[in-house]
């Protein structure tokens, strides 16, 4: 599974957050095709961090959106969804 992390609107997506997400989504990656794409967009809205996750599989797209006080918390909540 390919994982892409993007930062927009003042939010930064660094390598540490990407490695956390790869570790968190490891179980999902083992169950889906290597061609599956997971895109996570991190942005700041009114002082809160918002993480939008999209998992594109063959014929199916799954989405999740969570808000947190810091980027790591928001990403953690998206990964749990």
C-alpha cells in the first residue's frame, strides 16, 4: 500500500508523522493490495488540526475525517477509523 501524507494551510507533514502513519497502518497494508493508495491530508482550521484520510481500493473509496489539538492526535484518530 502506498501512503502519502500532505500538509496544507499552515500544517506541516514531516517524516516523523509519515513513519508513525506507516506503522499505524501496517495491519491494513497487509490486508489490501500493494496497489492501494492511502492519502492523508493534514490542515489547520481555526486553531485545530484536521486530518482527512482517503483509502482507494479497487472499486471502493473509504474516507475519514478527524479533528485534534495536535497533528499526531488527529492522525491517530483517522488511522483508528
